[in-house]
């Protein structure tokens, strides 16, 4: 790395449902938050480092909507796009990358068919494949969930799974606390920290940001390489510009737009 410290990335997340942006609480009670292209252009103009697009209803019949959206966003925006939701096959990955995605996240398919991750990483490069881990906490125990937070995995431990995902070939891991998501109560810092300590690939913190301090805590306390947020940008007066300035003031190394 030399003297040039790796910069902390700030990654707004857009959740898509039938081609519209939505935000929920704990992966439920979805509210419409507008047109994805409009939202993406705003984040791009404000200098977001990347954009996370997750299609929560990526049933096959909606696939073409997603490809078109990614293509239009890629044409209009200059930040890297990470896209996921219902990615099942190498062809899905290829089409998303072809449409303009820079990286593709895999979640359910990785749990159901771990060798899919290795095949995708071998074909498209580790840097293109992001392992997405959704976690619910119940009775003090963390468990990996699939199918947009609706299906338990029978006790799969997120730390064990993160270690396995790294071995399978993902270039990055995004960890989302479903319990925290949309609640604005801050990241699950012990969870994120436990993942960061277990793997060597970059870890993106997700789920629960309510204040700009939460973003800083994700990096300073849990040591995430990147911080993602959605609700805080949609339903408060905070913006990517304010967030970056706040992070810089707190002593984090951020890219100055």
C-alpha cells in the first residue's frame, strides 16, 4: 500500500422492486423512494464512490427490467456499479457485466451452490464477484439468511460462511444486518468486526445507518473497508456530500470529489 492509505469507500445502496426504488425496515414494509436512474444520478453528482443496486424481486420475469436499468445507469453515471439480486447462473453474471455492472453480488445461489461462486470468480475474475451475507440476530445468535432475508439456513454462522466465501473466490464481502436494516440504530459493529477479523478481502458494512457517526464507527470501530447506507440518504437531510465531509473531519481517508 505504501504511504497512500486505502481510501474508505462510501456506497449508497438502492433497493429495487419491479423497477422502482424502495426502502423498508428489517427487509419488510417496503416504501417507494422513486426512480432508480434519478437517484443514481444524484449520488453520482454528489461523488459517491460506488453504487449498490440490489433487486429484491429479481424473479426471472423482472430480469429484463434490471438489465435495462443497469445499462441506462451505466450510460448516465461514472461511478462503479455493484449489482445483485437473484443471480443464479454464469449467464446472469455475464449479462449484468455486459449491461454495465462492474461487480455482481451473489447471496442465495452461493449458499445453495457454493461451487457457482468459484466458477463465476474463475470466469469473470475475483474482483467482479462480491459475496453478500444477510444476517439475522435472534437470542444473541447470528444466522445467515437467504431469499432476501426470508429463509433461515439452519444455523449457518456468518463468520464461518465469510471464511468459506473467501476460499471460494469472492473478491469482497458485503455484510448486512437484517435486524438493523432500516432501523437507523447503527451498524451491528460486533458482527462486522468479527467478519473483518476473519477474512483478508475488503468488507462492506451495511444495514442500520441512522447518523453520519454510524458511518465513521463502521470504519473506526469495526474496521470495514467500505460503508453502505440507504435509509439515511432517503429519509433524512443527509447527503453523500455531507457524509464524506463528516468522515474526512473524523480523520478517515476518503476520496475528495
